[in-house]
């Protein structure tokens, strides 16, 4: 039995991870905006479920939730940073306010939670952090630039965490889901900008239409995604990156192929910029 701390556990992938963890007999903390609804939904879980009010942009709420968790369960074994916010627009179309809201949740919110939970895991000399990214955190396209930038940032500091925390027994996994059949593309989760620039009609404009058609027709099964995350949580040597979904695999492979080809094409120019006596290694 492990103690799981899951942000954004009331909807989408977070809700499925919560359900799987409960079904597997774990003790689970649901860090959500409306804890009463979660507590009522899982009343039969008894004292294995703790629902706490957390807005990931509120450091005081997070710290209080972590303290309550340790008082109740004594430890935190698995942290799932799932809470997130979407934005669909061309990069130029995104207002400063809209962009900052996405970064506040997807980047600074995750950092807030990490700062509160990692001291507990370091004291234990054990733990596993799952930072929920997106295929858009590895390969970007029109319409998702700001959202993707937050996931690129998350993946950057997650790689550093992986290196920093391994010596103290803490594992870090970046989860990169493709399109999964959740409510992420609903207006309640995905924000779009009213500022629409005609020059982007064939790029981000088409993505707006595509996202609407894809809503609730996504190829990925969130139940299976949650099961995969539970499986990886039990591995002694989990991956740094966990890709989920056939569409994710295709996009990652295409990006790797593109980068390798471009690297080969411009290799000589890149190498020519060293000092003549430079030694690499």
C-alpha cells in the first residue's frame, strides 16, 4: 500500500488515476478545488481517501494539504502533478493575461507542489514523482504554442529533477499523453482566445476546427492510461518519459526523425563554431 498525492484529481486523467489507485488498495489524497464532491463520490473508500482543497497557484493551501497528508498517513510515496490548464490559439493571438494564467498553473503550480512535497520524500529517501506533460511537451504544432511552451518548461525542470533526486532515492517520470477521451477539449477545460487573426486561418484556425471535431472522439482511453501509470509506479527502474497513445508515438517518432535529419544536414556548420583546440567530453 502506497500513499498517493494527486492534483487535479476530480476530472479527466487525474480522476482515472484516483480511481485506479483506490481500486488497487492505496491510500490517496485528492488535491482538488472541490473536496466535498470527491469525498461523497468515494465514501466507500473510508479512511483510505483524503480529499483536500488545493488550488495549485496557492502555496499556503498546498502546504496545508501536505501537512494534513503527513498527519493522516505519515508519508507521501507517489506525487502526480496532473492539475493543468489548456489554451488554444496562435502564439501571437494569446494575450499576456491568458498566457500567464496557463504558465501559473502548468509551470509555477507544479513547482509550488514540488516544493511542498519533495521535503517529505527526501526525508523518507524514497518516492516517485509523475509530472503530467503532453505529447505537446515534446513535439509542437500550430495552435498549441503557449500550452506547449508550459509543457516544454515542465519537461525541462523534470529532467533536472530526475538527475538531482536519483541520489536520494526519488524517481521522476514525465508522462506524455496524446489525445485521450477526456473533457480536456471542452470549453470548461480548454480556453480559446477571442482575438483571431485571419493570417493564421490555415494553421491555428484549422486546429480550432480540428479540436472541436476531435472532442470526445479522441483515440486514447483514459482508463488504460491510468492503468499504465499505476504499472510504471510499481517498476524498480521506471522510464524518465512515458509516452501514452498511438498518436503520441507517431508524433514523437516523427520529431526524432526530423531532428536527426536536421542535425545531420547542418552538422559541419555546427562543428565549425568551436575553437580550434576545443576538446569535447
